[in-house]
C-alpha cells in the first residue's frame, strides 16, 4: 500500500488482504482520542484488536476496536453521533463505519467489562504480537483462505480460522 492510498477500507462483501501498514496504529490512536473526546465523563477501556493491531501481519484493511464499559447506551449514542452504524449483537455489540456508502473502514465491538469474547480478542492479539512464528502461521492461513474462498467466501473466512485462533488463545493462557 503506498502512502497516497487510503490506509483503511474494504468494499462490503469482498475479501482482500494487504500488508501491515504502520498508519493503522496511528489511526487507532486518533479514533480512540475522538471517541474519548465525545465521552468525557464515561469510564471505558478501549483496545486496538484484530489483524491491523499486529505489526507485520497481513490484514483486511479495516480497523478493529474493542470498547469495554458498563455504559453501553451512552457509548452507543456517542458512536452514532460519530457516524458509526449499529449492527446489533455480533461478538459484543457491533458498530461499523463506512466510507462512500460501501467501503467499510472500522469495526467497533462494544462489550461489558467482563466479556469473554473481548478477553479472547485481546489474548489472541497479544499472542500474535509476542510470537512471530505464530503470527507467520496465522498469516499463511489467512492467505490460503483468502485465495480459496475469494469474495464469495467472506462469510466463511472468520469461521475457518476458529480452530487456529482457539488453539493460540489456549496456548497463550498457559
């Protein structure tokens, strides 16, 4: 990806992986600051998750964010003001942001503080960040699946990674 291209964005219902872009970490920090400014009196924890949070990992160019808080409705209202679209319960309460009506740039998952899915997302991210061999194995799996499934298989893509992700989470916890 060259610096003239947008750092984020994938057309809905398409499946494409790109090389890690260091701008993703900066974009997460900017988004976290924007959300924090919109919620000055709300207590929440915000994390960059997903493949864009792991230096050196191939990723769909969509920024994944996890927020943990007991103030779900206040945060949901603020996210709507910031242009996020509420997609309902999907690994927490999922909010997405689109560019040009059809290009997804952000997935934001809103969780309760003790949510197991959120804990696992962070555990998996940390495992990939700390183990380059695991990261490279995951990248190879992602490439293989993207090639096999193509755009028509985007709905199957996450499910086909489940066994690998579960094993990595279990190994990282011990």
